[in-house]
C-alpha cells in the first residue's frame, strides 16, 4: 500500500509590532511625505481591504523614513531568521521531536535575498544535524506556501519514514518604499504583513493522531501573464507588482485549471468539501467564492486570517491551514490553493479521514 505523506504538525509565528489598519490610514499621508496626489480617493482601500490588524518586524515610525536596499535586506535576514527559529521550534515542540530528527528542510521566501541561504543560517540557531538535506526556494511569491509544501511532500514520499520540515517566511512590509507612489505600492500599505510558518511532513503515521494525508499536488501557469504579479528591481529595493485584473483572471481561468488538476489526480470535484485558499485580498476572495460556488463569506478561515494578519504572501495559506486544524474544523477532503507570480496557481488536496486513502 502506498505511504502517503502526512502533516504531523503546523506552527506559526509573527513579529512583535502590531499594526492596526486605522493607525495606518491616519498616518499614510505622513508615510508618503505628502507625495500622493488626490490621496483621498485611495482612502477607501483601508476600509475595503478586509484587514483589521497586521504584524510588522519594525514599528510604524520606521515607514516614515527612507531606507536603502542594503538596510532593508539586512533587516530581512535578521527578522526572517528570528521568525523561522520561532516557527521551527514551536513546530518541533508540537510534534514532540528533537531538531536532530529532521532529515530535510524546505525553506520558502521571496521578500529578500540571503546567501548563504536562510536554512544554512538557521542551523546555527536550531540544532539540526549537519547532514540535513536543504532545499531553499525563491521566487514563488504568494504561491510558495502551497508549492513549497508540495515539494516537501515529494521529498517525504521519496524517502519513506523521513521527516521533512517545510519553513516559509515573508517579512513583506520591509519592502515598502515611501517614494514609490504607484497604485500597487499604495494598495500594499493596506494589505501586507509579516509572518512565518513551519509544517512537519512524514509518511510515518505511527503516532497517536496522524495528521491529514497529502494525496495530490499540482500547479498551473498561465501563458503571457508574467506582468500580473511579482517584483520590480529599483535602486532602493524591490517594488511590488500586482495587476488590478487578478480577480477577473480568477473568474475567467481558475475553475478550468482546478478541474484539470482534479481530473488528472482522479479526484471527483464533489469529493472536495472544504476550500482553504490563500487570501490575496478581499476582492480575490470574492472572485474565488464566485467561481467555486461558495456563498459570499464562505471562505471563512481565509477571511479571518486576512482580517487578523493581512496578506503575508506565501505564509498566509499556512495560517489558514493552522486555523482549520486548531479549531477542529478541517474537512474530510480539503483543497488548498494559492496564486502567485508566473502567473501560477498551486493546488493541494488533503485527506483527513485518518486512514490512508487507497493508492
């Protein structure tokens, strides 16, 4: 019988600075040094973003100063490692395991640059074996939570019984540039926050309560969509790129890609009884609910995470998964999805029956 990779533990971490949406709205003109013309017409985004609270690696005052790319990236490495350490230790504690029991680490991040990679630096903070297999992944953006988890599942399945730790961290807000008055950057001030997550995966289901099995993974990249989402490179840092057409692209193309994925995996669409989607924003969730045939507000866990943490890029869908697990509301067959640069969607199906589904 096929041994399915299973989620053994999920842990999350956020930095210490709490950012309330109303505080951002009140200070946004000062943050942009008065450089945004007709700022009043942008103010509704703060009420309509679906975000109440976010967490930041730096205090709100930091955003009222100019910062070089070198300074931003140094802060990225510092805080990414701090968040990864927190998430990894919590995940291992939850599983009752020592760090030396981990065989492979998959580390996903797109909001900064680190060479040696973050996982190498993490080994000086967490006592992993010196022989642990490392797979750092850059460039997946918001899709990285699902696709990174899929890569970790593949590693676990390739070496039955091994333990794979998937680590995802995105200090998104450090990329904010106050001299960039583009609409994308203004919208980002209402949407993005910082966070990290750790997920332990193994085919070993001998514990008292084996987690959900990962029974299918896939992705789809649409042609001629490289300009939909990503990073631009500027002298003082990375500039956010995301198209206002994303909701319409979802309504036009998401369902066909999902149906093709489920058909290839030989999973009937009717078997999916819960959707855990990356909350890219309120309008994105509206579009997803429409194409999935879910009543408005039906993606409850996704909307709750967006409200309480904002969009943390790749990390966010794992917060959604953690919330479903911690509240005991994970469905029997669950679809995870996340959209990111490419323009790409990552899919994953979890089976929460307890016994492994037939191969």
